[in-house]
């Protein structure tokens, strides 16, 4: 008997059970992307003004905070956790930017401080969840209220609006001769970073393993607590960045900025095919999910449909997408039956 | 009840056939789980169903239980053709399946679990707790067991959980009981109790199917035996008419002459050195070494603290005192990554929860432990993973349709090979392996044993925890024995007899003797 662990491999394996086109086309992400394309085509053809460049510009400007926060949120949800405090970090970051600008701090230091505050907010979440061991749902419901309270407490009901015009203009600026907002550049950089982190690094492999089986991940040398802690800090950091953008975009720092945004972010992430139970999801699906919600909202508003109805439509869409994926799984198991019913004598 | 188990001493008239399966087939997509299965079980008899993992036993059970529907073939219950589409239908028809690890509601009481979903109702639609409790006590009395009906199900031993399931089956008046590897996690006394219950159920005229990998149990308990291989029926015999060797030969389709291929190896320097390891309430003052080329067996009863030591040494669990060194360098506590970096690997006890990410692919599982070294400039792709996984899957002869198949769809033996592949890929110097062959088939067992021998032969130090005494005695160069959180014996291969190990594992006084004296003294005490 030859040596099992050193002999040359004799068996060969197929890498994939299905051909490439099936692995690309038959995914939840692809379904959302297809739906997005259909909605864009249909809205461009039927809704007056939807196809105009200015609509595109404002659509992007409006969904950017959700797009930004959805990136780290996807990673957090894939580990099986959740962060509900993101919108409050946006508000807190906005207030920090407002008060420090008013106090005459140099703008670079103002932004840096806001980012540090966001990272600290995320680290507090991460500490309570990974070191103290509390469930993230409970922790971030608490810090949602805490950070929002701090934000409102710091600035009261007033708003700071006197920002340097260079910066407020930059937040809304477009590339010369196009309708593409400049904010898309930092978003794309972050999107690439998070996509690589999630799908092409050992750290990302750990994230998926944690979401599917925290125990097995621990036994395989994945730093479960450290990974989650890092993700909560990243979420705080990106939320603070979104807060800076939000403040400049509207030229207004208020304690109640972006209230309720966390639910839009989570809805978009789930619509994008991420499993709320963890372990499954892809970033391109999430980006399509955010854009789908944004495009629908924009098209419906242009068609003079009230925001209550828009909420109902996005809500129904979210429920349907969850139902559809379980329906698909159900049909897949049913479909195997007639195939298997043929006599199996060879074998 | 008779205490003799020899089948020849209890000539029996088999009753009417309770269950008849003929040419039953079942496929999942392209994978044929059952090609043609036959099984006839008579009332008033215990029928053994044996076969390697992947032979189709579980699929067969799931068809009978109503979890799967068959593609073709006949399925008759007491002479009538049946077609179950749900477990509820199968239960209503009098079929009960007792799984290896029953699933109970941990926070509910024993009685509430027993009557879940069919609570007796008194006037005004209220649950009749009194009647429920009385019925539970009556059932336990009939089974001659003592379980407090009011205690919560949480913390019940697996043996008691199984008995709860059996009690449920009896209260539903099940005529066919299927026990799927019920003894895998039971101690000797618990097995005896389970067998006594099984025999009394048989004598009441019920039909029982007993699935097990342990031949001594099959031969002690069963009246007839059916062998399956590769989804097909092979043979059915009266148990007295066949030998264990013959059954094994039919199961694997070849002779397994050497289940424990122990190689003689040169034992080298100390690799793993554990000194004074303690964790309050779990284990205390554990000191031992594992040398290069040495297989050290760690024996003891379930619950003696063996797996806990393995987890602490590897850094998954904390400990309060003691040190672990590997090759002379200190292994810091609480860090599996640090242990891995120093050349330690742990194949854990619970393959499905700790060993594998079941919903992830074969390739991802195989490479999870080496994901950092596999990355180039911090980037890892499916291509890297598939290439590495293909090498290890091939060396260990993992049977899978593709590398991106979910590992949870493989048979138990192949899952264990993936766990081994994952750890051998890290190129460890010390391998801790906890229950290397639990719940895997005879053929794969021999492969795993051969692999362990080879690894030791090439200088790896192996700490093997096992509840199967033949495995420990057959494979180990040295046997450590634990009882209630303490090491009670350190026996060289020549002195490690079944008696000496069991004495040190069970007997408070036997500890000191086994530690210092010869096995003869240990046995005599």
C-alpha cells in the first residue's frame, strides 16, 4: 500500500457541479439585477422625466448614504449579526461636523474627528457584542437610541448650516460634461475594497464560515470575535463617512439627520439576496438591491405617487423577494422528483 | 427476563411480516441513493440492518418514516400497500423512528415532551396535566426506567432521551420501531437497559429494526440481519446462521482482514508536553506527553473530560492553570490560531457542528484551515481553493460529485475524510483526533486507521481520543485513561489490556494501582 498522504493524486474531481452560465444566471443576485434593468427600462419608457440626466444625478445623490452603509452592513449580516445603530451614527457624525465647523476647527480635522467618533461608536457596539457577549440586535437597539440621543443633545433642535461652500458644492458636484456625481468615486473605491475583502480574502472566507457555523469557524482557527469586532468598527466608520456626506449634501447638520435610514439599508441588503440568518450573500446583489429601491422610489415619485404608496410597494417587493427565494428552493426539490422516477437499474 | 442473549437459546416463531419493502429505489438528481432495496421485518422480531455509510440505510429509514417518497418499488405495512407523504402519516400508521440523538424541547418537562402535540384535554379544553403525568409514570414503569416526569428535558442523558422517544412510541402504540444507531453515544449500562427494553417490546409482538455499526451488539440483540451495499439489498439471514466476518465481507464487498493496521514506528523526541493543566469542574492537574511517531490513546467513559482536554490544549476552551508546549515552544492559551501556527491540529468530536461548515462546499471546508497560506498577496480565489482541495480529496479518496458540493450532502465517512484533509493540509506536527471513526463505516474506518499509522510512521505525534476500546488498544502505543476529570493511568502498549483500561476508567481504587503497578495487579484489585 502506497503512502496515502504523499502519493500522487489518482482521482480527479470536477470543480463545479454545474456549468458556468448556470452558476452565474441562476442566482438570487442575478434575479435582482434583471429586475433592476427591467424597472429602469420600463420607467424610462413610461415615466415622464425619468430618463433625464438630472433625475439620474439626484437618484445617485439620494441613494449614496444607503449604498455606502450597505457595504459594511452586508458583511455584518453575513456573519449572522446586525447593526441597527448606523443611522444614529450618521446623525452623530453630522452633529460633530456641524459643531466643530461652527467652533472654527480646520475642516480636515473636523472630518477626521467625525470618522473617529463613528469608529468609536462601532467599537462600543463591537465590544458589547464580542467581549461582553450580548446579542447584536439588543446592543444596537440600545446604541441606536444612545447615539441619536447624544446627537440631538449636543446640538438641540437647531441646525448648523454655514459650511464652506467649496465642500457643499463638492458633495453635489458632477464630473464636467456629465450627469455622474463625483461622490460615486469614493463609493466605487469602497465598493471594490469591500467586495475584495468579502469575496477574495482569507478574512472574507472567515466571515462566511462564521455565518454558517460559528463553532466550526472557531475550531478552524477563525478569530470569530475579532472578525465581528472589526466589522462593527468598519460599519461605524463608513456610517460616519456617510454622515459627513449627508451633512454637506444638504448643507445642514442636525441631530435628527437620517432618522430611520437603518431600515432602508437593511431592507436593501436583504433584497439584494443576503440571508438574514447569515452565511449567504454577495455584494453585487446588494448594490443592485439598493439601486432597485432607489430607482423605484424615484420613478414612482416622478409619477406623482405618494410616499406612503412607495413604502407599501418597496415593502411588498421585499416580502416577495424573500418568498420567491424560498419558493424557488421548494420548486427545485419538487423538480427532482419526476427526473428521479425513471428506473435506476444501472449503477 | 432471560439474561442469556444467544439467539439459539430462544427459538422463535416469526410473526406476520409487519414491514415489506421490495425493489425500492430513490434518487436525488443524478445521485442514486437506493438502487433496489428489499427488507422484510416480522412482528415479534428484532431485525438488524447493516451496511457501510452510504449503503442507503438512512435513505431507507427516511422513506419508511415518510420523510422521503420512493421513486419506485413496493412498500407494504401489515400487508397493505402504503404511500407516505409526511412523517405524520407514517406515525399514524404505527411507525416510530428513534434517532441517535433525539430532538426534544429542552425547556419543557419530560411529560410535556412526551405528549407534545397530543396533550390530553380535560373539560373546557384545558390540558389535563394530571392525566398526562400519570400516563408518563405508567409508561416509565412499563419500561422499568426511572425518569422524573417533572424535570426539564434539558440535561437528560442521551440514553434517557432515547427512552423518552421509545415511551412516546409505545404510547402511540407503534407496531414498528426503527432505532438508527441508538447506542453510538451510550455507556455499557445504558446499552444493556436499552436492549432489555427492546427485547420486551419484541416479546409484546412489535417489530423492531436495529441499525448499528457495532457487531457485538447486533449479534447479542437481533434475530435476523439484512446487509445492504451501494444502495442494494445483499442478503438476509437468521443471525445464528452467519458470522461477523461473513457480514463484514458482504458489507464491504471484500475482506477486511486488518482493521487495525498498526505499524511499528520509531518513537522520537517529545513533541507535545502538557503540564498541570486544570479547568475547575472539568479536569484537573493533567500532565502527559506525546512523542514524535507515537500514537497516544486517551480512553475513559463519555463525560470523563477527554474532549474538554483536547479543546483546551488546542485553545478553543480556556484553562486556569498549567502549560502546553509543542516542540519546546510554549503554546499560548485561548488561541487555536497560535496552536495551528506551532503545528497542532484538532479533528473535533462533533464532525457536523465543530468539524465542518456543513452548508459550505467541500473545497471551502478543506481549505478553511489553510486560507491564509493559500492566499497570494492577501488574495484568495476559488481557483486556489479548488486546486488545493482536489489534491487532498484525491489523497484521501473523498467521494463527492464535485468540489463545490455542499459537504453536508456527503456520507459520514466522507465528511470525516474532509475534516482529516482540512487538518492534514496544515501539515501538523501533532494531530489530536477526537473519536476518529464515530459513526463511519467499516471500510472507511480501516482507511482512517491506516492513515493514522502512516502519519505516525512519518514522525507525527498523535493523540487519539476514542470511546471504542478495540480502537484504542489496536492503535495506541501508549494508553492514557481518564476518570472524572483526572488522568488515572498511563499504560504502555504491552500492559494496556481491556481490563486494565476499564478498571482505571471506572474504579476509584483502580486508579493508583493502574498508575504504578502491572496490569495484573490492576485487574486483581
